[in-house]
């Protein structure tokens, strides 16, 4: 009997941390619009601050999660283990027909392992991305998740090639595009209206937007001091807006770097911003300086120059087809000046079109009907 014979089919959508919410949002809405699905949002509680979690439910018009597992922060093993234990209990209670996981945070492989071992099929949205840098916790998360998942929805051809090289059965893989673009397009009118820059005393097109939170950039005092010095020099040429992730704020304070940064005249420090406010700032910015994964993609889609302070990226299509450039603290100033002198150029990769959720729902329906992905 196919799962579709007992309708509506229960589907878990797992969300854990800030970069997950813009990926499950469009899928929740698309599944809510079909009669055969009963979508349930499961929040693992990896992010729990309102500014990293609750505000996104509001921006994305999502109901409160069906269940919050409340795992909180901890070491990697603690956090991953707590998610596995809590999610296993919920799986036994609810027996979903499919568990959908997104992205590459610790909760992604944790829920994948718990579900797979109970025989619940797992679908990974944003499968196949690889930085080939196993010092990144996210790379381990990606490899583990994709090795076990039953459905692998990829955003780009490089992801398909990575999965093929790892021996994943091509029958499990479907390229669906970039789901974050669905969120961006759905909310574009509200983003256009928000004018975040004004609230921070900045002028449209005349500032750079900075986000940094990767352990490799913020956990080492010398590295972070070097980055602060770069921000000071950059802000002398163009004002900067820097919303601070809690990890980054904590490290700046612990390393005695906060007062120097806060004292810079042309650098505006802010709390983490809700999605619509943040995208409002991005739309108005001249360039982004970041170590985020998602921002590399959003800037490519929008044609905004992006300087990524990392030695590698799991999203190489943003380098080959987009506006992204990998930089170091030594090369970032030259790259920023070049970005300021270059006009915007927009070239969205194939299937980054705002219709990814529709393709995912069609794929899920085929899978549940026993017709492959
Ligand atoms: C996690 C993800 C990362 C993602 C990022 C986006 C992993 C391994 N990392 O990193 O891929 O890019 O989310 O934000 O899954 N904290 C708070 N409030 C919260 C959550 C965390 O203050 O709601 C603080 C805690 O001190 C915590 C630290 O931030 O120890 C780090 O949080 P954690 O969830 O471990 O990783 P992130 O750096 O947020």
C-alpha cells in the first residue's frame, strides 16, 4: 500500500536554527495548499533567542511549531545527541510518512539518523553542497545527511555532481533549485517597503552590510582582532552596518574588542535583524561582507557584490555564475574597492526562480505514490 492511500499524509518539516526557517517556510505553505498532506513544523530548539528564531515565524507567516524539542546550545556531540534522543521519542509518537530536513546545521544529521533508523524515509532539501573542508562542522553534517537520506533535492548542478561522485544512486536525486529564493520573492513587496537603512541613519546604496559568525572567523582572538582592524579601515571609505550574531558579540566582548568596534564613527553595530528588515538592508547595500552560506546565494540572485571571508565555499555556483568572491583579511580591502567600482550585474542560476517549493511538493507526491522522486 502506498503512503498516499492513508490521507492526509503526515510530513515532518524540521527546522532548528536561523538559516533553516527561510527554507521550511515556503515548503510549509506549499504543503498546506494540497489536500493530501498534513505538514507539521518541528523546531529542535537549537536556536532559541527570539531574534534568531521567533521573529522568523512572524516574518514568514508560520504558525508556532507543532512541537519544540528545546535542545538549546552545547558542544557538538551534546547538541546532536540531545536532538537525536528528543526526535526519536517524537518519531515513535507520530510516525510521519516522511521527515524533511534542510540545510546543514547540527539538527539536520541528528534528525536524519533518528528517522532513518526507525525506517522513516528522510528527504534532504539543499543536498549535495560540499566545501571539501572537513574542519567545518557543517561539512560533516552535509556528508552524513546525504549518505543516509532517501530523497536528495539539490539546488545546483555542482551538487548533483558531488552526489554522483560519492556514489549516491541518481534515482534518489532531483534538482529543484534554491528554496530561499521562494521566500525572497514571496516577501519582496514587504522587503521593498521596509527601508531598514533609514532606521540606522544610512543612505540607500551607500553602505556595506557585514555578517560574521563562523567559528573560524570569530573564535580566535588574533583572527577576530585582524578582522576588526579591516572593518575600521573599510568603514573609513564607506559606512558599514554590522548586525551581531550572539556568538560574535560574545567573542568580541571576551577578547576585549567590543569597545574599539563600537567606537568607530562609520560602523553601525546592531542586534540580529528579522528577515524582512535584514533583506531590506541587503537590497539597499552596496556590497556584503560575510561568512554566511545563504547570503552568498541571495547576493548572487540580487546581483549585489559579495565578499566571503572564507578560504572555500560549498556554493561554488555563486563564484562561477554569481557575484561572490572569496577573500582573506589581506585581500578584502582591494576586493571591496573593486566591488565599489563595479556596476551591479544580475544573473540568477537556473531554477532559482521562486518555484522550488512547488517542485518539491510534486516530487514528494511522486515519492509517496511509489513513483520515485
Ligand atoms: C549554527 C549553525 C551554523 C549556522 C548558524 C546560523 C551548526 C554546527 N552551526 O551556528 O551552521 O550558520 O547556526 O546562526 O549547527 N546562541 C544564543 N542564542 C541562540 C542560539 C545560540 O545566544 O538562540 C549562542 C550560544 O552561546 C551558543 C552559540 O550562540 O553556544 C552558538 O550557537 P550554535 O547553535 O551552537 O551555533 P551557531 O554559531 O549559531
